[in-house]
C-alpha cells in the first residue's frame, strides 16, 4: 500500500526548528515551486497537474481549497513533502547513502527518508585540512535519475513518475541553497561542518542558531501555497527576475558547483570566515545573504520550470 502521511502545522514547525538540514523551509520551497508553476507551458502544466493528483495526500491537501486553485496549490504544496517525511512520526525509515536501496526509484512504496538525496557536499578548506568525498548517492545523482524517470519515454508507471516529480520540486530548490552544496573542513572540524550544521551565528534578531538554519530561513518559515504565491509573485517582496543565462543552465552538476562557489564567497564571508563561534552577523553580511537567497530562489524556479517543460514536452 502506498504510504500516506499527515503532518500537522505544529509538527511542521517543530521540524523547521529541530531538523538538522532541511534546506529552504516551507516558504522558500513553495516560493520556488510557485515561480516554476507560473513558467510551465500549458501542455507541461496539464501533465504535471495529472501526476501530482496521484500523490497519496492529494485529497488531503486540496480538501479545503477552491477547486479552481487545487491543481496549482497542490503543485506548490508538494514541494515540501520530501521534508515532511523526515518527521519522527511520518513512518519513514532512516537509511544510509551506501545501502543497496540508496539510489532506488520505486515510487510511493518507498519507506526510506533518503536524507542524503537533499545535498551534495563539495568540500573546501582554507587551512589545508584534507577533504572527504561527497556521498556516492546524493542530490546530483538523484536529480539526474528522477529527471530521466519523469520523462514519458522512461516507461515507468505514472505513480512512479508522480513520485519523481514531487521529489524534483524539492531537490531543485535544495540545489540552490548554498549550504546544500558544500562543507567546510578545518582543524576544528576535520570531518566537515555538515553544510553549516556544526557552526553557529547570531543575527540581528539576537538568537544563536546554526549557520545552516539561518540560511534556511532567509525566505521565510511556515507558509501556505496562497501565501507563497503572493510573496513570490505579487507583493513587494516578489522575487526578482532570474538571470536568463543562469536560468538556461540545465546540468545539475553545474548547479552544485555554482552553489558551492556562492557558499565560499557569501555564506562563509566575514565574519564567518575567520571569526569565533557564534559568529555575530553584521548588516553587510545579512543584507548580502537575503539578496543572494532571493536571487537563488528565482533561478531555482526558472530552472525547475525548464526541467519540467523539457521532461513533459
């Protein structure tokens, strides 16, 4: 039987604050999906809508939404599902990237969390500490696998292609959170900082949080599909237009190389570069961080739309 989960708002908020590496929180992932949905061709949108309807939670997701908005809202809501299944009560199992089942693509029957699908740690060091390789199964390997599965020519059942699409809605967003593309190695952290999860910062709001969590929250925390649409496309907060040259890059490997470079240049800029934990963030750092996160989300939405348009043409 296909697995179905039900995540309450309160559980979702606990997940946001407690989980080690979620990438953009709900708001960020849904904004990226909202941008992508707006850029789908009519044909690709209709095919994507049909695939999203096969998700086990589709009826639950759309029960209280206006029928004319159901398809759009479900597409946007689906972008957070890959994080939802990490919740302790979701019924999914922890697993390792070295396991025989790590790279499988079997659809909603899969009961594994596949947490390592969300990132590819391209390590760097500024003090000569040796680097460790990325996991053999990672976000790049899976974006490529799932993209191939999404195409009708793959011959996979529609239920599996639905699963592939829902994961891609999430993973393409993850690819553009710079800390899902890198780990900093140092004498103090010889096995890497796990994408900023072992380093802490104090922003202007005064709390001390993980560097990774700070970047996760730059686009917002909990939201709804309607709120994400308004924030990304309508209000003064709407995302900037994506750079056309960047949007046209289709290779996921290139996305991660790009995100790793952004991490080195922006995420690990001063005071994070050479200060002491918790790094007290200044106005210059926080302004650049917000600007970078918004640019990354806009590019992620455009690239996600291009991927789906290409796969479902």
